[in-house]
């Protein structure tokens, strides 16, 4: 029996009309998707060439040449196509669709007779297919292209790419599995697992779910596949090009069976994708032990290894989780893709149980740790997302050398920009879900939706000025059903009115439930007061002891040197009630910035490095805080900090 208790509204059933997110979706339409199209076609000067489309042309026999780029370069094309599919779902564009159809024709032309499709192996190492599942991303690329195929089919009804990927997945199914003569393997970089669940839902073919179950359940079991694979290759590694003694199973979460894993370890994007696929599998198959395992890992990540912005992956080595409560601010990795993977994970957990804690994390990520990876022009991107940046240290310190003080236009390893594009364009699919008798509102995003609830289809709309204002107006369609509104964990109080009269809803797992017969014209108003707040960290989180983060509603704020001068670590704040909210359109329309008093430690008038303590040497000053997601959009930013001394 499936563990799905509610289904999210399909993207095509939701129209986002929101002051905040509509601008991001416009940026995706007008800037990100066109820019990334030029980038994967090597048409943008002064950035690292992608070679992604060219590789497909070579594989298709349309050009001569050698493979170029990373071994996973195909995934950039897949994620671009997926973002295009979501865009077409909500805003038909014949020219864009024609361009996408051309790319799909190219991909189909590049596919081999037996269904194989991976340009690296087709061009560079045709005799080594399926010999290095651990390192070479064959199954990862297949997963991303499968996700694109499902999304494009759902958006347009066209199944050409879906047919291409079904042929490749069928080939993978012939090569990998528990049967004698097959490889008893699974992806080194998880992604195919969650794609197989999506393919199963799109086609109804049980064999795709069965293949997913095998890959999830075989991972980390004995005999250890990746060690056997390495031995068969003569202990030759791909990335270092030389001898490799052993496989670090923790790096890709294959160190033990997934049900035995109690803490998140290793590469944070791989972890997020694996957990997403496993949660999806548990929901579809009714695997309660797997669902419990995902709950344990969810709790470990969100309660012990997640930054206040939602970012995960605290160390540069391995782009990885490190250990509980180790969350340094200035050397964090915090890859944008890792934050996005946690959005995916949260949605899958919500399908099994509508619980505020999942949607709270999803909201925190959406407004903070994901979109911080992109400049407001939609053409410059961060791979890493620090919570403290000192430009001089990024240039001179080995510890912070991976941190950039300015977003570049692109990367040779360009996984994050197209990942952002597909997340932003698919946002409508994260807002609402429904069960037989309940319509759930998980995110407060201005939109119109149609939900399957109460045995029929009902409209539901919401409007407001979130996240700058906590007053949300909802207009539910007629019918008898329960309307469940998430009360965010950051909200100390809330109130609800129905047609102007106070309403006292029941609370279920953090959702205010309004159970009544709804009539056309009914109007629900949810008020979530948004005072300025100081957040503090668990004392076990040593990096933030004695410090606070400024928050208002779901938005985490930061200080930049552009507003507050340099040496931000010398600042101290005292009372959140002293801060004023001011609308400032200079960075983002309707943005609320915060201004308030602080104390600054005065610089010494001596060259001494140390001295005995005397009386406090502080001066009063005023500081300005802006949303963390918007930092580094001004040229004169040399420092940034989230956690401030108190």
C-alpha cells in the first residue's frame, strides 16, 4: 500500500501571480533560459566554454571532434530542457518549443542502436561503457535526461524524448539488477533513482519502480559493488588518472545500506538526490522501514547539519557534510545544488505526511539558500554560498580560497545555474497539495490553482505581499472540504478570519485546518505578524556562540560592507525591537530592508597585536541589513556576514 497521503497539484494547474516569485520566473524566462542556451552552445564570450551541445553533435555524427568538458556535461542540456518544459507548462512559447524540439531531435540522433546515450562514452571511451558506475556519471546523466523527458512530455504531450529515454532505461535494466550475469550496481552519483520514480508515474510501468528499488536497496550491501568494480579496472581511478587503492563509500553514501545510515555524510548533492529518490520510492511502494530511515536522515540534516539559510555541506573537501554541529560560516561549501536537492527531499517527505517541519525547511531554502546562488540579473552565479565573506581572505587564505567574492558568469562545472532554472520555473508545483478531503497550502505564493479534492476539482487562489508582509488572502472554491494552512515555525502568533469574522481552526502538524462548507465568494484572511527577530544557534554549534542572525518572517538577513563599512565582525547588536522596516526598491522591487542601532568596537590607535583588557571601547552606530539572498549585487561589497555578535 502506498504511503502517499496527499498529491501536489500538477504544475499546469497552478498559475503563479506573485510579486516576489513572478519576477524570478520572468528572469528565468527572459534571462536565465536564453543565457543558458547560449552558454551550452558556446556563444557567450568571456566564460568557460560548455561544449555540451557540441558533444551531442559529435555523437550524432554531425561534426568531427573530441569530447570536451566534464564527464557529466550531458546533464547541463538535460536540466536546460527540463527548465524549458516547466516554462512551457505555464507559458506557451512556440519559438522556445521549436528550439527544444530541435535539441530533442539531436539527442535522438545521437542515441545508439541499442538505446545507449552518453556522449562521453560514445565519443571518448566507447569500449568502457558501464565499467565505472562509481565515478563516471552515466546513470546520473541518464537520470537528468529522464527527468527532462518526463517534464517535456507532461508539458507538451510530445513523447519523443520520453521514448528515447525509455529505450536507454530499458538498456540499463538489461545491464543492472540482481539477476545472474547483470551488474549488481547502482549510481555513484544518485539521481537516476528519483528519475525512475517520475518515469514510473508518467508511464505506469512497474519495471521502472522495480529498478529503482533494486538500486536503492543494493546500495552499500556486501559484496561492495564499487570495490569489485575498482578491482575489475585494475585499481585505476578516473579522476586522478592513476592508481586507486580503495573506494571511499562515505563520499557517495554507499558505506552501508541506506536503512542503517543514521547521519548524513559525504557529498551533499549526492546525499540530497539519494534521499529524495529513496523517499519517493518509500511513498510509492509503501516501504515503511525505508520511510523511517528517511525520517532519521531528514532529522539529522535539518536539526544538526543545516545552516540557518537552508544550505548544507559544511566542508570544501568532498563538497560534503562533515559532522553534527560543525557549521563554519566563512569556509562553508554550501553548494547551490545541495540546497536545491533539499527542496526536492522536502517535497517528497510532505507527500507522505503533511507536516509543517518539511514545508518550513522548503520555505527557508526557497527564500534564502537557493536563490542566493544567482545574481538578480540572472546571469551570474555562485557555486558556494558562505554565511561570512571577507574578500581579502578569499584571495589570500587557503581555508577560504573556494569562496568567491563576486559571482562569475558561468562555470566549467555548470551544474548549479540550470538547476536553479528548473527549480524556479517549477515553483508552482510546490505550493499546493490535496487529499480526498483536504486542500493543503504549503507555501504563501500569490497564485491561482485547481485542486482535486472532495471528489471534484475546486479552484483556490491566494494573494498578498509575501515574504515582506504576512497578510495572505485566500479564496477557496465551493464545496465541503478542509482547507489546511501552514502556520510557519517562525510565526509566534497568527489569526484567521473567514468573511471578516474570527475563526479558530484546529491545528494538525502545524497546519491550521478550516473544516466547513465553502461557497463561492468566501474569503479567508491569514495574518502572520512579522516582527524583526534575532535567531540564536544551539550552543553545540560553536561557530555561532554569542551571535545572532537577524530574521523577519522567512527571510534571513545579512550585513554587507556596502551599507555598513568594513570589519563587520566588530559590530554588535542588542535588541531586535529597535530595528525599523523600510521598503527599498534599489535591489529588488518591494524589498524590505532593516535599519537599527548597533555598537562597533573601535579600532586601536596602536600597532600592538594584543593588550590587556580594559573598559569596553565601543561606539554607537546604525546598521542596515538586507536579505541574504540578495547579497553581492553591488560592486562595492567587500564583506558580508549573517551571524552578528550580540
